[in-house]
C-alpha cells in the first residue's frame, strides 16, 4: 500500500501553489474524498532544437478527518480518471515513473485504479509528466479534469489549468557569512530574476527567520506573524515584473543574530501574486524593489527555484543542567519522581534540518523499585542500554527531546515508582547527553559537570523504616541542587529535599520527621529552580520533599481522623501501610 508522497507534498508547498477541488454532489452518509494537485501548471515552450522540458505534477487523494464519520481511509478499490481532451494541442501528457504503475492512458483518457484503497492521511494517485505540444504557441492554455469514483464513497473533482509559457521567478542565493557572533547584523540584498517567457503581474516576497534571528527593521508593506520558533514576513509588491529582467530590494533586509542564536535558517521566496496590492501593516518605511542589470541564467519555468534558504551558525553555547529527585517512602508505597534538565542558555538548540532530537535524557532506576508509569516518549532499556520490549519495570530509560529546546526550557519527566523493598540510600542517575550512547558529549555544552544528577530513594537517616517509638525532632537545611538538605535533629532525622526542579538553590527547608511511631511538627519547603512548592510536614515516617504532589500515607489519614495532625499537600503518593 502506498502512502502520500512527502516529496510531492513538500514540492507543492514550496512552490506555493493553491490546491483546487470543485465540490461534487455528496451522498448522505458516504465518506467524501478530495482529489488535489496544483491549480496552475506552466510549461516551457517547445524548443526549436532538442527535447522539450517536462513539468511533473503530483495528484493526491485525501479522506475526511479521522474523528468524523467515515474517517480513517477507505478499504475498497477506487478509480481516478483524467480527462486530457482539454489539453490536446497544448500539452503532451504521460504518467511518470513514481507511483503510477497502476495507471494507463487510452486516447485522451487516463485511468488509475488502486485495489488497496485509501489509507488514513491520504494516498498518492499518480505523477503526471507534461511537456508543451510541438507547434503550440506561447500562451496556449487548456485544462485537465480529474474525477474519482468508488463504491460507497464520493469524490470531489479537480481541475489543473495548463499554460504554455509564463513567468518564472527565480530567487538568487545569498552570499553572507555563515559563522557569526551573537549580536552581529548582516544585510541581505534579496534579488530575483523573471526567467520566464511572460511578465509577472505583481510579486510577493515571503521571508522566514528561525528563533535566533530577527529583522533590524520592519516595513509598512510587510505583514509579520509567527510563533516562538520562527517569524514570517509577507511583503507585497504591485506592478509588472518583466520577463528576462532582474530585481533587487532597494534596501537590504537586516538580519541580526540574537543572544540565543545557534543554528539558524533564513528562508526567502518570491512568487507571482496577480496584481499584488500594497497593504500597509503599520509604522515604518515601505520596502521597494528596483530593476537591475540582468545576469545570464538558465530559464526553466520551475516553481521549485523560487526560494532560497541560508543556514547560519552562531558562535554560542547552551547549558543543559540535569536534575534528579530525592524521595522517601515505605515498602509497598508509590511515589512520583520528576527528573530532567533545564537549558540555562544563552543559546536555544534546534536541529531544524535533520529533524533529530536535540538530546537524550538517560535515566537509571534506583535499586528496590519498579517503574509503574513513564512518559510516552521514554523507551525502556536494559541496565547496559540494550533493547528491551516490556515498557514498564525496566532498569533504565532513554528519553529523547524534541528537535528544538529553547533557551529557558525545562524538560521535565515524571516517573511513577513502586517501592518493592526499602534500600537505604538507593541511588540512580539522570544524565542529559547526545543521542548516541557511544558519543554522549553535547557539542554545544562545554560544561559537562552538571549534565548528570542523582535520583535517590530513602536517603540514609530518613524516616522511611518502621522501627517503632515516638520521636519529636526537626531539621533545617539549605535546599540545593544536587542532594538532600542536611541539618541537626533531636532524636529525629534530617530533612529531605527534592534535587533540582522543585527546591530552590539557596532556599531553605524546615521540617520534622519520625522513624515510625507518631510525629508532631510541621515543615515548609519553599522556592524552586524552575518552580516552587510549599508543603507541611508529613506523618507516618514519610519525609517532606518540598515538591508538588499528592497523597500522604494511610497512617496520616488515621491521624487526621483523630484530629492529631495537619495534612500537607505533597507530590508523591504513598501506598497503603
């Protein structure tokens, strides 16, 4: 079964074509499938000598949304028919080699029949190859009508308008420095040529900068929109842009590498907009184009050369700092440990080209516990990093990041842990590293000392056992990233604080805990690196960690019933005692 060709889809989007489909008569209750393709196709005129150049047209079919009735594809056979009679004398048409083995042309009719149905997300119907017909004059035009049919389904129709000759806007590449320091400004003198056989009626420039780049000036005839990871400027220019002429911006675009710049991309694209209008968007000068001396270029009526991309690498670093957690619980209980890392900048890191994860968080589970819940994107591994099929209960997990991590982002991973047996001071590890286990170094992070943190369960000296007796004590410690707060006690235990993530560097924690028996006292842990929490002291031997979460031990519930204690909000859950 074939899937929708990503190369065809990407090519159509890059070309900026408008996909067109005319609505048909929909039968009640039947799924409706849409046949798509480029609405306009331009062909290079038939040459005086040599072979004509072809244009490739991808035709696809898409089903309804999966959450709607009839969604999720179609299981039966379907047929798509191409009426080629409208381009006789204008273009010669044949099916290409990509995805068209099930297609034939008889006379002026092309037919594609697929017995495998339409998968969810869509299917590639065929690839057409079109060349100008011999003897056809520039300006000749016609249309290809495409329809579909299948039992129990309805298809929209689609029309492709084919014209011999036309404008061909070709964007020139930029010659900028690819290695820059943050804060540096470079001027981009954008230039394009109309390498076609006809004038263009108005043009539109579309400029896109990734997160680490910004424009030094904004213009009245450009519309600026975007998300956190990119900004897009769409600038319209009315007028006639002559065939064979070259145009450049009267004022170059200023591009500034921001303080968080690292690997960046600047994309610039030009397309005809059919009398593009002036549309002032705000204050600032108007961006204009001027005609320049043309340079020799190969004319090819190819919409894929309308855009260019420029890659830039800023001399910058990012600080990925791992954080673990420190928790205490009785045997049989369940706790939630939140581990991960923070990017302390200054750079954001993004693999915009490869689409690979930026890093991997490598989590080693402490002894005596079983992982009963994990983030969806964390893969189970053996203790040595080998493949493991069972998703839960693994001794180790590899968790990939997305393809981008912003300069102030906290990548938190919640794990649910069941305490099978209490192992005092059981310790695991949390390491943020490169994707390849054999090459753990992060090229952008020169500080490796903070790439690993501890995941500790039941630190030695905490009230996690059940040894009986009554103890009243308190502990006050400095809440620091890297381990539990330490303090003196009077017949009690040292306070336990969360490592990273929930207890602040430089904050303080005051609490009380007891080894078994009954406990009196209250504790507060406040301030967080990347968050904050305040919790009251817990009873039943479960020490407060200053983290955000929930239930306390069943023994604490008994104290509440007796009116003998104050319950605190805590992040972790303890099992029934």
